[in-house]
């Protein structure tokens, strides 16, 4: 009655770490029991004694097959779902969240269809999409948002900045954001925000260009701390005035952003903070290193005090998720831009995220394994409306499981990863590495051997739970 039994698993269950046998039938976990108590003649029995078994990682923020802005005018499209999901599974991440680019001149249904065309049958892992609105949102599109949320596209992303002078047309004005917040709230969705103050950011581009200080390493002066302070507080105040609204603050990078999220949350508002692993482990000083661009994504990496606050807040429950903002490309493309106004955002990291964060959190900073699982999987599943199908080792959940092997750790090396020809994590130590990655009951990676199937990856419809919408869910 089982297809696979994981025996003697040190498993991170919703109730905490427990030595267990895990029984899997078809795509689901069908039994969790005391060690030695599950049997089946026909099952493959795998003894995982001494290994840590966690729910498959979920990366809530990646970008596949995106046309990249390159100053030379060269056309380049970022890594495909096939490329990125292969790397993700190798590293123990089983669900990826990308974005539907909802352009004002198209219906949402058309934009979702365009995104499906890139993903369906072309992704090894499971996946979901946020909807990203652009520019001035036409009334017709506003009408479609509620319906799309009802169909499982439960999160809507909005920008409060155009990001760079050459990317005009991306941001929404606060009036439109206010309107969208109301629609998303009424439909039971969650709003995901890229919050930077556009006036400050564009002012700093103009100022630094005028002062001839355009070198890339000045990026943190442009996408600066004050900008995060102003934008986070403004968007949060706006949302706090919308009945039923809930916010997911993407890539929180500065002390000011942390403080804004914590202040609102302390007052009972349903707000959740995401940060990126780059912000946790690099600072703006790293921009000065050779090929410093490879650490960059938007908003910029900040300073040591900001990084310290990100860690403090993660530990105390003020921030809830760790993402990569993956935009996969070769080193040559990533380092082509050398100025503040022609650098590329995003970087590679979807493969090492899980084990790198395990090492930095559990091994180095005293986080519990349960908290590590929350920040890289369970919280994300809850906030984004996939729990307990995803993000849980529980009876009835998808059998997305990762067996982390403490004997398989070592130094990260781009040549042995499966993303691209560089990694921002070159030479970093990881204390564990997946021995087995399982997606919906299928072993997709085992001892480094890749066994996944492109047509097995599936879109995950999402519905945000009431506890998340009321602020008590994580
Ligand atoms: Zn992003």
C-alpha cells in the first residue's frame, strides 16, 4: 500500500522535528508513523537514518525567460523554466513562483496564456505565478483581477518605481494601487509589492549622472535606504486603510523596510516580509569586488547595519520568507553593464538557496531546523495559498520531500551546479546537500542523478487562507 517508504527520517513535521517513517503512495504522503512501523511488500524502502528530511523548498520570487535589458542593445532572454527548474530540483527546491506580465493592452487571460506557453510541459518542478501589473491599469483589466484570483492566481504584484530611467512604464501610481488593493482584498488575494520611492530613485540617477559618479559600485546610493523607508511606509499606510487588504513586501533590503513591516505587523495588520539571500550575506561593499555586479539585484544590497537587522527580524519572526529573485544568465551578460543605469537585476541562486540558508541559519546562527523550513518553504506555502498541499510533511500533502545529507556538504562551485557559468556563492560552504529530491512522490534527483521529467511539473492553483488574510497565519 505504499510505493516508497522513507525509514528513520529525521523529519521536520508541522509539529516539529520527529524521527519518523514516511509512507508515500502515488503523489501524496499517506502515512507518518513511528520508526520501524511501516511495511509494504511492493514499496521501495529507503533508510535515511542520520539525514534530515524537509518539505521541498519553495522559491517565491524567480523570473524565467525574461527579455533582459542590456546596454549594448544585444538581445538576451534569461534562463528558461527548464534550465531553472532543473537547477532548483538539484538543490531541493520543488516549487517555483514566477510572474505573469500583465500589460495594459492585453487581457489578463491572454497574459496568463502567454506565460503558460513558456511553462506548460517545459518545467521539471511544480510552479505558480504572481500577476504583475504594469503602468496605467485600464478599467477593463481591473475587472478581470478578481476573477483571476478566483481561478488560483492569488497574488498580484505592483511596482512603486520604474526601477531605472530606461524602464519607464512599469510603476503604478498610488491611486491605481489603492484601487487594485481594494479589488485584491475583495477577492481574497494578497498584494505583493516592489516598494521603492520613484522620485528618490530617479533623482539619484540624475544626480549621480550629473556628478559623473555613474560607476556600478555606487548603486546603493541610488536604490537607497531612504527610498525603502518612504515607499514601504507609504504603501503600508495605504493598505492599512483598505478593508481586508494583506501585503507581501518583496525583497526587503534595509533596516527601514524591516522597521516598517514590524511596526505594521505589531499593530495587527496582515503583512509579510520577504528578503533575499544576497541581502543576508552580502553588503554594498561587495559591489567593489571584481565582477561586483554578480551580487546585485534591485533594490540594491545595503550596509552591514541593514543586514544585521534583516537577520534579527528573521529570527524574531518579523520577516517570513527567503527568496532568490532568480534571473539566470551567463556571467558575461551579468557583468556587461558597468554603470548604475545599465546593470542587470536578479541573479542565479535557486539551486544553492536551500542548503546555503540551512548552513547560515541552523549551523551558524542558531536557528532551529523548524524555523529554517518555515522561512524557505512552509511560510511561503501558507502566505501564497498552497499550504498544506505544499510546504508540509503531513498526511495528504504532496510528497515533495528533500533528504538532506550532512555527508554531502562541501564548497559550492559553479562548475558542479546546474544553473549557469557563475554563482554568487562560489566557494561558500554548505553543511548539507540533497541526497534525494522528491516531487509529488517521484524521486527526481538521487545522489546527483537527475531523473525528472519535463511534462511532470505542474501549475499549482492557490487560495490564500483566512488566517493569512487576518494576520495570524504565520
Ligand atoms: Zn524580482
